[in-house]
C-alpha cells in the first residue's frame, strides 16, 4: 500500500498509456505530456484521475509491473489454487511463487502475494484520489460530477472486493482519510462481513446515481453496479467464523441476490450468446452476455501490441502461438466434463474414478485413449486436447508438443481467452497470443448461476432448475467441435468426442441434489475464469474438495506428493512481511500463518 504522491507519480508518467480500452472509448486518449500535481488536484485534472482509476482494471501498470504474475484475471489466485488448473510453464521452479500457491506452501515472503496487495491498494488509491478532487469541484466545473463520483465508488468497491476475498483481514481507506494515517490504520478494524457491507454500500450508492447506460463503452453503468452488488450479497450470505468456517447462510442476503438478479434480467438488456465459443470472439464482445468487462484494444498507437490483456501474457500455448504455456487445465477438470447415460454430470463423484483422455504413445505418435465416455461439449470449448481441432485453425489439431513440460503437467492446454492463431485479430509475435479480446468481470451466465444458488439455499430449488437448464441448453445448442481431418482423433459421428448433454429433469430435483447440480454447473460453465477457488471458500468446502483433489491427482502430478490444504489457514493468503513493515509492525497476521516477528 502506497501513499498518494506515489500514485501521482505513476499518473504523471502517463496514466492514459496504461489504459485498457476499446479504440473508440473514452479511455483511449494518448498522453499529451507530464501534468503538474496542481493540475491533477483541480477540475482540469479530474478526467486524468478518473482514467487512471479505470486503467487499473487491467493492472496499475500492466507491462512494467509484471502483471502476468499478479494477474487481474486471477488465473493463479482463483484457478491454480483450486482444482481446475496447474501452474504449467517450464516446471515447478518456473514461477515458483505461483507453484507454492498450487501446493499450499505460501508464506509471508511470497512476492506475488505481496504484489497483488500492493497493486490493489494502488488501484483503490487512484479511486480515492479522484474522489478527493471531485469533492472539491463544483458541478459547473465538472457537469458529470455526481456520475463520476458514482463510477469511482463502483471501481473502488471492485478493488476492495478482490482484496477481501484474497486476504480477508484488510484495511479500509476512503477519500476522507489523511494519507499520513494510512500506515497506522489496523487491518483487523473490520470483520469480513463489515468489509463486505462497506463494499455493498459503495455499489448501492453508485447504482442510485449511475445511468442505465453510458455514452462511452467501458464506463460503469447502473446495471454493472447492481450485478456486482448481487455478487457481494451472495458472498455476505455465507457467514464465516474467525477460522473461516461457514457457520450460517443468511436468508435475507440471499433474497437480495434474487431480487437484484431478477431486476437485471427484467431490463431485457442481457442474455446468453447463442454459442459458448462466441465468448472468445472479438466480434461478440460488449454483446448481450457482457455485463461488465475490462476493455482491451490492439494496434491503438500505444506501446507494443496495444492495450492488451497482459494478465494473460504467460498463458498462450506453444505451437502456432509460440507462447510460454502456463495455466493448464487439470485432469480433474477434464474428468468433470464426463456425463452419464442421461447426459447429466456425474454428481456422485465417480468422475474421479477414471481419467478421461489419457495420452499414450506408439513410437512418437500420441494416441488419445479412454475417450469412449460421453462428455459435455464444453470440455472441448475450454480444454485444448491433443489431436482435437483447435478453434478454427486448419494447419494442425492441438498437439502434445504445445505443452512445454509434458512430463510434469501432462498434455492439455487452456483453449479459452485466445482468438484462433490465424485470425487477423491476433497480434503477430510478441506478446504471444495477444488480441483485443475483452476480459469479462461479470457475464450473464453469472447472473443465472448466482440466482440459482440463492434460490436453492432459500429452499426454492424448483425456480432454480430452469435457470441452470438455460445454461445447459446453450451448451447443447452451440456448435460442437468436429473431428480434425486427421488420423489420431476417434470419430464420433464426425465430432471430436462422444458428446452428450441434457437438461435436468424435475424428477429427483431435491434441495440437496439441486445444490450439487448448481455448484457443479458453476464449475463447468465458469472453468478457468478465475473464480473456482473463491467459490469453494464461499461454500465452505475448500478443504474437503482440495484435499480429495490432491489425493486423486498424486498419481498424475508427482509434485502434489506432500501438498495439503490446511483448513482454517489456506482459505486466505497471509499478509506479507513487506506490508507488516509498512504498517509499522501493527498488522495482525491471518489465522494459521506464522506470526510476524
């Protein structure tokens, strides 16, 4: 956490250059030179301060600060820590701080954890800097003053929400506080629930003022704020004790989730895209499924490829992308896409009994074995499997050689968040796999899943079933992946796998079964989107899920041999030594970690 003058230094260096945006957006302004602090503290500087706060959605300074190791997409923090993904790359020592997240040996010296705290508080401070200046401006000076204040509150709430679910015990700083008091503000002044209440208030206050739509793509509107408010209420509903155990599910909070989701659905502005794979096509971004997205652009006159998703930089596979090959789907996730004779998930846990798509070799030729089971078609929308068609690429299917360290991590790679390598939308060369594809903070499928979850916990599971089925129906009606005109992929009626997916019937849809179904659907639909670990913690099942996962994966991934999730500790990161020193040795460490010395 840094003070205001440090934030100003970064803004003076050219905040607009750090902005992630569509080339037609308000954020797409090139820096015109260095601005003085006097200007930034005036009405004339408000737009620059607001722009800097928006820019932080992509990381305070993505390229220079190595945001690929403190990703705003949470691929390390939300997926590698969960059961969906391996770190990948060139072995366990390549990005070792992230490897330690995967095997739960994080301590207060972890640089990536420290960097995430710092980046998020930098982002908070950008919002507070703008709010301070706006408070002293008249509406004649800044005609959109009320709306700009609401935007900054919504952005600040987003950054604080990330801090809360990563670190639990955090410091709340707003625009009314003197910066000299930052270092002495305790991190245990507010409980988790109280922090979430403050976040909810920021979103609620913002929603009261923001318009239904903004004239410039990327600015927060009323429905973005209300959708995020629903997410905060969902987290508040699962009340935790001091050891992070879920001790109560608050029905009033759940009802707020339902009401907000219904309100958003009632606008008619949002819906699912027709095909799941359209989520990774630039042509469909900012479409009806996008509720709140980080705006990216390419070839916009800024450095390198443009304002691209630097958080995704390390994750492009090799092959036609020539990438670094981090962030690989786990075998457990692949197995989870198997379905039963009725086209439904294996909710009894039997997906963990046998691995799907095991790669063996005849000489140097890879063979896909154990692929007769029926699977959800989203498997091949999310996972790059050897010998299976990769998007619209025609030169080769996905190959085993696209994974860098196959001995450690297997042969599968992440298919999401990249455009096809032959697409003119992909930047050629470094940065590998870059495009202008937006990152979805909230999409319409989230709304359906959040409402379903709340309805089930309220005992209204019959109302949840049509919402879950809407998501499954979209997967069924999407264009399934066809077999490559190759030699090695078994041909199932012309498709790359034996796909079978159906909707849940009313029969047997009890509350307990519905709870399992909604949680499993959340995993399948949202895989690799940075949410999985946080879902497990919210539901209070992180320890049992992760330790069972580790036990099942040990035979495939030998580095899990000594891994263990410690309940009451590993739900949240430790506060780091650097932040403890910044606080003048006053911060309190999270439960389960070694006390500060």
